[in-house]
C-alpha cells in the first residue's frame, strides 16, 4: 500500500494506534485502535469537529477501551511494526484516498481517516461513534462548517493558545469573533433568497430579537416536527396576534444558542417576503423564474428552513391565467422532502 500521500499526522496516528493495541493486549490493529490514535491528536481538525459536535472525548475513550474485542489477528498484507492491520482497518486506510480526493486535498489528513471510519458501518469504531449520535453525514456536514468557519485547511497548524494574551489578541483568535468579522466578507450561497427573504437566525446572532417567554411547549413541538425525516413541515395555526411569528423568532434564538437537537445545528431560518417576490412581475413567466431560482437555491443549500408568514396567501400568489401559482410550485419539492418549510 502506498503511504506516501499520508500526512505526518496520519503516519503518527497509525504508529500510535499500534502502541494502543499493544497497551490493550491486542495482536492486531483494528479500527478502534485507529480511533484511539486519532484521539491522541486533540488539536487535529478531526478532533475539533468532534468537539464542535459536543462529544465528550473522555467518555468516548472509556467506551472504546471497554468494548475492545479480544480475538486473534486477522490475515493482512499491511503491517505496522510487528502488528498487522485487520481487514477492516486495511479497508478504512485504503478508502482515505477517496475521501481526500473528494475533498480535493493533496494529502491524507486525520479528518479523512475519521470520515473513512464512519463510512464503513460494519467496523467497531463506527458503531461506537454511532452510539454518540455521530454518523458519516453528520460528521461530514460539521467538517464543512468547521473548515469554513475556522478557515482551517488540512495540515494547517493549530490555533495559537490565547492564554496570557491581552483581550484584543484573544478576540482575534476567538472563532466566534472571527465568524462575526468575516460575515460581511463571505459571498452568499443564496443571493436570490437573500434578496427576497429575511434571515431570522442572522437577526438572532446580531441580538435584534427579543427573548420568547412562556412558549416552551410550542417551541418543543416545532423542534420535534423539524427533526423528523419525513412529514417535517410544521404549520402554526392561531388567531391574529397570538404570537405565531414570535415562535419562529424563538426557534431562531434557540438555533443560535444551540438549544436544539444536533440535526438543527447551524440551520438558517429565512422568512420569505411574498410581496417582494410578486412585485414587478409584469410579464408572463417572470414570477415563475424567481420562484425557480429560489427553489434551486433551497435544493442546493439544505440547511435553510423557509418560513412563510401568512402561508395561506401563497394560494394564487403570482398566478395568472394558464400559469402556476406559488403553492403549486412549492408542492412537488415539499412532497419529495427537498426543502423544509414553516407556515
């Protein structure tokens, strides 16, 4: 196996995993030992992603060590020192090349090794991580977020510690501070939606929303529905002025504060302005073009949850004789589960 593309950190992790196997009395290197090796590099991007997912590394290490199987070594063509890699570890290391290529990285880094472990669901390390509600899709989504948010690249040096610095220097090294500073510099992935909508989660981050009191039951119910795999589009029904829109603002605050299930972490709540969408569409097809552009952005940017205030008004909105209205354009995408909507 060609290991020239392994970064120095990955080579060190493989070497450390051998030491972990010996320490635990094993005569082979399994995926669980590779996971223990990864945990010995706490400053790597792979472990920073687990930290971002609020995983307790001490508890994870205990679970791994308690569930390490004791069986004879499996035959393998790859050896690290005196210990062979079992078939599962060999397969995981081979797939790291594909993961690195998919992320367009020239060399294999710890995060590619973690992705490869999670991709093969039949290995012990993956099953252990699944117990902590971490799977391949969740980890990969969080990896993209952390890489973008922290301006991380594979093989980059870890962030310098802020200990002993003055307050200004600490703010410059603080990821949350950096995220706020870069907000205006980042190119939006949803320009059409930004033009015809209002980002409620952004308002929550900027402190422009008031706290919501006495609506915990309603917020919990909306959160439960949004967390479903299917039938996950909640509708808020009530008399005018009872606070239906306020519940959505409360949800945006909870998303910002991360007081929601992991499936809703880093989601964006965007309020669609139907009046702006319809305004100026004098000619046939203009409204449909705008709607199609929004639908394309929503399908490509799955973290967006659309909020339509006064949702009953989409029936007939923008519809002319012989053309589709907003409700008929939304219906197929909602039925296929390609977008999430709150009304």
